[in-house]
C-alpha cells in the first residue's frame, strides 16, 4: 500500500531574537490512506510544529512533506491553499473559532471557502447532531462552553469530508464525556469516509483511539520504550 502522507527528514528551527530554537530535528514517517495515527510526546517536543508542516501552514527548513503524491513545498502558495481547503480538515490546539460568527456560521464558513457552496445540508445536520451541538448553532463562541466550542471546531474540520484530518489536542481541555464524544466522532468519520487522521494528544486514553501511536521527544520520533512519560502514564 502506498503512503498517503509522507514526512521525509523534516527539520525546523525557530529563531527568537538571536536564539535558535530547534523544534524538529529530522522527522520521517509515513501514514497510509485511512489510517488513524496518534502523536504523543511531552510539551515542546515539536508536535504542533509537525502538524503545521504536514498541513502546509509552515515551511520546513529542510525535508519534505508528500501529501497524496504531491510535494507540498513545490506547490505555489495559491495551489497549497487550494489543496488545504480541498483535502485537509484542521482542529487547532486553540479553538480558533471566529468570535463574531455564531456556531452555524463558524461551521458553514468552511463549506463556503472550500467552494462547496452550501454543501450537504443533511450531512451538516447529522454531524451537528452527532456532536450534540444542534441546539447551540445560534450561539456565539463566547456563549458556548469550552467543550461545545471544541465540538463546533471539530464539526468545521469534518464538514467538507476531507481526505485528511489533522487534529492538535482536540480533547485538550475537555472532560471525559466531551472527550469521548470528540474521539468517537473522529473514529467514526475515519472509518466511514476512509479518512486519514493524525491526532496529537497528551492523553494515553485518547491516543488509544488510533490504529498506531507515534512518540515524539525533543524534535525526534522515538519508540514507546524511549518515552518515559508515556511508560509512566500507561503503567500508572
Ligand atoms: N512560533 C514559535 N516561535 C519560536 N519558537 C517556537 C514557536 N512555536 C514553537 N516554538 C518552540 O518549538 C518547540 C516545539 O514547539 P511545539 O509547539 O511544536 O511543541 P508541542 O509538542 O506542540 O508542545 P505542546 O504539547 O506544549 O503543545 C518548543 O521548544 C517551542 O518553544
Ligand atoms: Mg502543541
């Protein structure tokens, strides 16, 4: 089977004033179409940086991301933006809902910018019902709980049935009940639509929803045994 997402020796260093902050120091892996992969690792290990590179939101210093056969760095900015809107659903670590739009519009805007027009109303209804937000669609983000905001953000990521879902701590600040709703939805969408899902999480319980777990540490991929934080958590 061919890889749907391929990361090849990704390096990324941020420059803060005169200081270099290495975030990724040579990360390579591949994900097959339809796979659900969890990415775990300590704070600062480079997970979100990897997420930005895979989604074409930031450029690597060196290395490549091949998504569905395309080297995303070789695309023009316009082509990359189009690819992102067509193929990728993002859930960001911070909710990133637009504060002046109600929940309905926050979801619908993803359909509009993708060029899908009004999209698929039946799917909109189904997703919002499954996520338990159908009674909250007229609320502004400031009128929603954190869990509801995160479920709106997930609805927005899934509404265009993207081939790839990139989710950065989608259950980060959620209680168990909300986490389960979000994780079940991601899994269901992954299975029904053969979506390729990459989910970053701190939570071992959440990580187990994936088919496979990738461990990061200090900008590298490591084995589960080399991830003491993980070992301690899973034992405890
Ligand atoms: N915009 C930025 N400018 C400078 N340094 C950054 C920037 N973003 C991240 N970093 C640094 O790069 C490293 C990796 O950060 P990253 O956000 O990828 O980690 P993370 O694994 O997602 O952490 P967390 O679990 O806390 O979200 C950290 O040392 C961080 O301080
Ligand atoms: Mg992060």
